């Protein structure tokens, strides 16, 4: 697990994942990296408790490490990302490969 991230839910079933980034500097972006495959489905994503819409990880062919969603440039501080599995009928599974923290300027 990357430094600065905490697991708050059991990733085995991936019903809901809440993660938060510590010490985000001004302008940094957090990207959600997930696999896409025929048995994958949809999830709802929230940033700091605000709904950001849905992401669909279904694909006819398997693809690993796809950036499925990213934040806009963030203000400095702690931010929470929640990924809620919508258990799509016929392909209810979602997985998270990684969270990427990029960009930003620390003022020095």
C-alpha cells in the first residue's frame, strides 16, 4: 500500500473502498487505476463525499491498469475518494489496481 493511503474497507469483496490521501499539495491530481474485463461492472465514485458520477469497467477484452477516473487539480489538504460497487447484473465485479498521486507545486 502506498504511503499516505489507508484501507478502510475489505478489498476482497470490493463493495466499497474508502481511501484518503494525506498531505496533498496544491494542484496535485489523484487518478484511479482499474482493470477492465468482461466480468467487470460499474461503480459510483465520490470525492470528498460529493458524487462524481459512474465509471464502467466492463470491456469485451481484458485490459489492466487503465486510468478510469481522475480528480481535477486539488487544494492542499486531505481528500477522500470513495468507490462504490454498483454490482452490475451479469458482471458485478470491480477491482482497483492503484491510486496515483501526481503533479502539484509545493511552493519551494
